[in-house]
């Protein structure tokens, strides 16, 4: 398999690079170890038995666009109805993706070739410096070890994971030393209201969950609690609702090695405490809980704040949310970093030379 560019990762950064370079005429291949796109913008369908299921976001719950570049970029998706204004996390003016969060990265990927469940194992240094497709990317898919070649490789994996993929002694390995993303536990709790008391009353569920979310978010150790029903394009039938509890990175770090069921019990206990003295919400019954551990959630110390991306002359580049100014959220930094790198690759002219030689 050959392309002008191999992009490792299909989160916001990888999907943006693919979108920009495909539009500029490059052939792009995306490899992602996950089963779908989105990276830390992923959602999960929680099965409730039979045909019944609900969708919850386990990662980034909403999009905040502060920079004119990101705001301009999102305009067409707002016009198409893919993005809608949302209250998002409490107190923030943000946008939410209609349906599953990954719909945005899926749309950006568009015509680029993408391989999921394709875990990159290593990137080999140019073995024939003069050859047009000189980078060899070794990946594992379906139990097989496979290779792909390209003139350029863009790594968008979190810094710890990117470091492990870089060729030994590569200068970027040192540049990434000390750059860490903090971990985070997330627990999605699905509730129902007994039908006898409330027949098919979504309004009641949402009112109760909103009040509950405010109380849960006040507990130390919790970063935020989000009502999933409020997001656009989510179909919660009848008396069902979901609350996603994001534990604070500090709390998550301390409890990082705990079993998932203990984290679920912790989230349930917070809900129980929050219901105390709040008679209305007591009629909510817990139906299901789903816990996800993010080992790499959001940048902690941004030592690459003064850089927008890293790019070597020889065609190996890095971008992602651990680059850029701290005034922006992780998602916006991922976009800005990927955009800046794509622009640099296009204006360097090396992509068109690679296509001409292929
Ligand atoms: C719970 C949570 C809440 C958040 N809340 C916010 C918020 O409110 N606002 C905000 O701005 N940001 C928030 N973020 C952060 C935001 O989601 C990230 O900053 C952003 O999504 C990062 O995008 P990315 O493309 O740089 O990286 P990622 O989304 O991590 O993409 C990297 C991709 O690389 C793939 N990959 C890694 N290693 C390999 C390999 N060896 N082979 C193949 N593929 C590989 C991964 O599967 C992944 O798909 C939150 C994140 C989490 C987890």
C-alpha cells in the first residue's frame, strides 16, 4: 500500500490533515488502531438489551471555537446542520455534533483511504533517501503484520505513543521528553423513570438529570457531569436518560489502577449522595453504567506551547493537541496544529514532487 502521506490517527488532528491534504490533491492513507474515527472525541453505544440502546460521549463532550480560523472552518458544518449550538458542559457556550461525535471526523476524512483496527508498530527511517515513497510504516491488522509506504508520515497519536513509534535516535524523541497527557476516568450512567409514574416523559427525565448533574459536578473529584439527552440528534426513547460523569484528572491519577467496577460504584455513590434531600430525582432508577479509562486525556504541562507542530525536512511530522497556545482547548489545538502543518506541507512543494514521482 502506497500513498503520498500516511497519517497515524483519525482524531481531530489526523482527520483535519487528511481533509486538507486530500483537498489539495494528495493521496492520503489513515491508519488508526481504534475501530472507528474520532480518537478522544469518541462515543459509545450502550446496549440495554433487545433493540434498546443509547449513545453517550466518552470523550470530548463539546466543541469550543475561540480562534477565527477554527470558527471559519466550522461554519460550513453549522450550515449543514452537523454542528449545533449547545449548552455543552455547564457554563460554556459551545457546539455539539449531531448524533455521534465521530460524525465530524468521519465527514472530514471524506475520500481519504482509512484502515481501522490498524495499529502502527514502527516507522522505519528512510532506507532509500532518493526514493519517492521512502518511509516504511509497519502495522498490525487482523493478526497480520503489514507494511505501507509513503513520502510523508504524520503522527497524531498522543506524545507518549508518538514517541514509541519514532525511529530510534530520531531528534523528535528528545523533543517529546517530559510532555505528558493526564489520565481521566469517565462513567456514563443510564437511568429510567418508572413508567407507572411517568409515561414516556422525556421532559421529566431531562429536568431531573439536569438538577442531578449540577449536584454531582459539585463533588470534589468530579470535573463535570453532562446530560447526554440534551445533545442534538440523540434519540432517548421514553423514560430513558444518561448522565456522563467526568472525574477530575487529579482524582483520576490517584485512582488510575483501580478496577472499572470500583469506579462505576464511585460514580453511583456520588449520584446517591446527590439525590439525598432532592426527593424528585429519587424516582430515577439506574439501568446501566459504562466506565472508560483514558490514559491520555488532555495535555497537562504544555512544554510545546511555543510550537505549532514538528516537521522534519525528511518528511516525518508530528501534530496534535499537545502543541499550541494554552488559551485554546485541546480539540481546538488539535485542529490548529493539524491545519498549520498541512499548510506547511503544501507550501513546501514536497507533496506534489512525491506525487509526480510515484
Ligand atoms: C474525557 C475527555 C474530555 C475532554 N474535554 C474536552 C473539552 O471540553 N474541550 C476540549 O477542547 N478538549 C477536550 N478534550 C480533549 C480533546 O478531546 C483532545 O484534545 C482532542 O480530541 C485530541 O485530538 P487529537 O487528534 O490530537 O488526538 P486523538 O483524538 O487522541 O487522536 C489520536 C488517534 O491516534 C490513534 N493512535 C494512537 N496510537 C496509534 C498507533 N500506534 N497506531 C494507529 N493509531 C494510533 C488513536 O487511536 C487516536 O484515534 C477531552 C478529552 C477527553 C478524553
